[in-house]
């Protein structure tokens, strides 16, 4: 399995983000052990954004895994960019 970095960029609507954040976090938490390795906000970014680390067979598998994210279903995401990531140092390195 490969690692992927997923950069979420949110719409610039703090109320919409806050409204769907609990369901979004519950959804991502349900995927820990099923591909999601880590996730968290990138404080101070404009527009707001987050980084997810996902382990999967392909970028398409990552997109499929995250397809039902409440942030995606409720138009909170302005963009979701998936790139393969090869950790060479630290806790994710082989």
C-alpha cells in the first residue's frame, strides 16, 4: 500500500464548515484503520484547509474511500488534491 497526502481546501464559509464538522470528523474517524492514517486542519490558511494522510492502493482508491465525506456531500470542499507521498524519515517510513 502507498501513502497519499490529501489536501482539502474548504469554501470560505466558517458557518458551513462548523455545521458539518462533527459529521466530517466522525466519518474520518470511522476510516482510521481502513486507510486514514492521520488528519487535521492547517491553521491560519486562507482559504481554510486540512491535510489527510491515507494509505491505499491508488489515488482512485483514496478518492473512493473519501467519496462520502460529509464535507464533500455538503459542498464544504472547494478542492481535494491527492498526491502520492513517500515518507523516508519518521513514523511513516518503512
